[in-house]
């Protein structure tokens, strides 16, 4: 399959305008190009309103672009969505509070029409992956925020998607839990061979996780820089104290700052992208 | 299990103690000031009237209770059905929502005499219809809110799964609406009882608690009036307890954090 297409995600000249004909027109994205190769971990980073969540939603086909083309796994985003090619994780876990942890993980499998026994088996596997198998029969409200987010990740991975789309998944977590979750995510992606597009506000998070960091700027939202990070496959807690780590952080920070200093006088739009 | 019993008793004893003290004070005041029976009978007098008239009170309670129950069940069924129709066809929602709000603001029970004329007054039909109407709007407002107010995140998630509208309904909207339904029933059950016996004040068959209360009060037979009131209280508490019990079963399943916002 991989031979048929080189890129998991291909974005070509994507433009997204909200309220085009109205006074509160927002140019959320203008002429954005992005390629994500298999096994890549690409972070989208930038200030609020730079369109990084919009870009993620275009890839997920939760939004249709105003102009430009996208493809996911060599298909239209619409077809990729229908065929369950990606899993998505949001800032909030979004678990269904009337379903047990196991049943939450089973949800996408149910919709895909899996048989009950296979479903249960896969759900337990996925919960083992996020170290929550003991909590399979708990209800979501019995779990902490970090645990709930791990369930959401297990749910997104249940259909074994080639692509994982994550919209500030650790944004609501405390720093300790956050670092732990980052390490867990890297371990899981390595184990499953998942390609990831990851939206974040945090520079250290982007640098720690990514093979590439894509720097974006606001109003209009566009890509201003791309930094290859490549801290290697054997990242661990020591990596966070590495000189190389700090060097990359500085690099990303300067890219963000250069963009801000060079920016045109900003138009006031007052619109943040979630 | 014993823990549950102990905690239930722990919750129960203060109101029980209060009730006993209240009845004791009532008895004492009537005795101490020598209050006349036709003004306020003592609890002991009401008790003996209830013991004497228990057959009649029980029959009247049964009649009124059956009206309340039939009306409640019909109202819930109709309210749930209409909520789905409103969910499916937006136009019905736009039509029915202001109507439901308006009907909540007027004392709709005054139309009982009209119903009595439309349907024979020699049957229980007008009373049951009245109860059904009251319950219908309570259920409609709450359940349609439950079907609509799903978390935007859940909607986006279902879209990312390419779930059909039917799947979204079955897996997201209906489970979301279940606690709203039980909240509606909790509000509607006592309302059904009140409606059932107030409807009897407007004429019709002379067999329920409402009639028992008016006819005995008319002859200043106050002990018996209060015996019927006791029957009405028992009925209201029974309906409320059952509906709260039903609600508890869903709360236990879904956890303590439930969507609020029930309206009558």
C-alpha cells in the first residue's frame, strides 16, 4: 500500500475563509502546503488564531477547504474519514459518560460493525497499551483527567489507524502528567507505527515529540517555517535535559519570534481558533 | 448491603423524628386550646376516621391513583414520541416550543369542564386526558432538550467515525436524553396526582379523592375530609418515590455528574 503513495497527508494550497461575505470575515488559512510522510510525527505550533486546529480539521474532513486540495492516505479526506483511516483525539477526552471505559473504547469498532467478542478483545488490548486495563469496567467519571485522556487515545487507536490527529490532547493536563503522557504517546506510536499530526501551544512538547515542527503565524494563518528536530528514537526523561533538546527549543522559539517581528500590522479579527 | 440500610436510616431519622414531633404538637395544641373538630381535628381523630372509612378512602385513592397513572403513562409515551418527531423535523420544533412554553405559563387545568363536555362526564376519560396533557408538556420540553443538547465534541467525534444520523441518534442522542426523561418523570409524577384529584373538583363521576374531600368538607365532616387528605398524601408520596427510584437507577449507571436544566 505504501508504495502507491509517498505521503500520509498531502495538503496543497489549502485556504480556509470563514464568513467570506460578512464584515467578520476570517482568513483562517491561506495557501498552506504540508506533506506528512509515513512514520512522521509533525507538530503544528503557533499563536492562537494561526489556524492550526483548522488545518487539523481539514485533514480530518470535519471542515471543507475554501480552496486547495488535500489527500489522506492517497484518498480524498472525505473517503479517508469514511474508511476510518485516522483516529482523532481532542483537548477534552469527550468520553461518553453512560458507557464504561471498555465500551467507550469499543465505540468506533461498534460503528464499524465489529463482532462483539472481537470488539471486547481489541478494547482490552488497547487499554493494556495505555496501562488502563484494570479500569476497563469503571465509568469515566471514576477516572482522573489524565486517565480519561489515555482512554480517549486508546479509543482513537482502536481501529489501528495509520494516522493519528491530535488537537492539543495534553493541553488540559498538569505538567507532570503531561510529560508522562508524552513519553507514553511516543512508546505507543513506536509500537503501532502510527503517523501523527499534533497541534500544540507548547514548544518543549513539540520539540520532544516531533520529527518535524511546523511553525505557523496568525491573520492570515499560514506556515512560516519548518524545523527538522529528530532527537532520535530513544528519547527518555534525560532527553529533556539534553543540550540538543534546548538547542531545538531555542530554534523553534526564534522561528516563532522572527515571524512575530516580521508580521504585518495585524488586522483585528478578534477570532481565536479554539 | 447493611451499610446501605444504615445510611438510609441515617438519612431517614431526622424527618421521621420531625414528623412525630409535629403530630405530637398538633395533638397537644388541639387538646390544650380545645379547638373544635370542624376547625381542626386532632391527628388521633383523623386516624380513627381513617380506620372507620378505610374502605371508602382506599377505593377513592385507587380511582384517583388509576387516573393519575394512566394519564402519566400516556403523557410520557406521547411526550417521548413527539420529542423524536420534533428532533427529526425542525418545523415541529419551531411550532411546538413556543406553544409548550405558553402552555406552561397558563393554568391549563381550568379546561377540565371543556373536556368534561367533549367526553362523557360519566367516564374517567376527561380526567385522564387532563393528566396526560400536563405530563405531555413536561416530558416534551425535557426530552427534546436531552435529544438536542448533546456535547459538540461527541457530535464531532461521531462525524470523524462517519456515523450515520441513525447511529448518532441511537448511540449519542438517546442515551443523552435518558436522564432528562427521568427528571421529567420525577417532576411529572406528583403533578399527575395533583391534576387527577383537582380535576375531580370540576364535576364528573363521584368516586375519587377529590370528590371525597369536597363532599365531606361540605357537610363539615372534617375528620373524614382529613382522612381523604391522608389518602391523597399517600398517593403523591408513592408516585414521587417510585419516580425518584427510577431516576436513581440511571444515575448509578451514569455517575453523579448529570446534565441539569430540567424545566417544567
